[in-house]
């Protein structure tokens, strides 16, 4: 299984990669390169970064590292999908917030966790047991699906 690590320059990309089913850790603070490298080694992760110095340092440590050159988010996503492929069955299998796997949950269990209209208009829900976020296939899902198809 591919395990990725995005540095602080790639927060939006990390969120999208999680939604696409990639196990993606996001470093949301200014960790020194040495700490990022240690984490990548410890968890056997591929580093994604826009930081040329981190790329050089990580490669010296024999870590698999990919420099994300595009600034445009769609191009960033496309470059990762091109490199690692995309498994459609894994889409929406990880929490976009905390990276934990999400699980399908009985509709009645989320009745008081989502807005009334959302509950009424959706039959299926998914839940992150780690951060308690609830997911459903609403407008965001449709927009995300269109974006993926476009890529």
C-alpha cells in the first residue's frame, strides 16, 4: 500500500489525496527537514514536497521523494494519480481531516449529527471513528466526482 507524506506547502493536495483514498499524512507546521525525514522513514512514507532542499536531503537518505512542481491543484492531483494510479473503490475511504479510514454507518445513527435537510436527502452516510466527522454524497461529492473525471 502506498503511504504518502505531504509537507506544509501541500495542505490542500493532502486533503484531496485522502479523499481519493491515499493514506496521506500532512505536516501542518514548520517541522525541520530532519524530523520530516525521520517520520517518513519510521512510517515508510513517500515524501511529496515543493521544497527543493527537502528533496535533496531526503534523496541523500535514500527516501523516495517526489517534488511536486505544479502550483495548480488540479495539476498536482493529476501528477500524483499519474504516478500512483487511482483505485475507484478507495475513493472516499479515508477522512479528509485526520486520514483515518472511514466506515459506512447506519443512517439512523447520524440523524442528530447532520442537518435535517442532509438527513432527509441522503440514504448513505460514512463516519470517521477517530475525529467523528460524518460524510455523505451531497453537492461536494458530485463536484469532487466531476473534478476527478475531468482530471
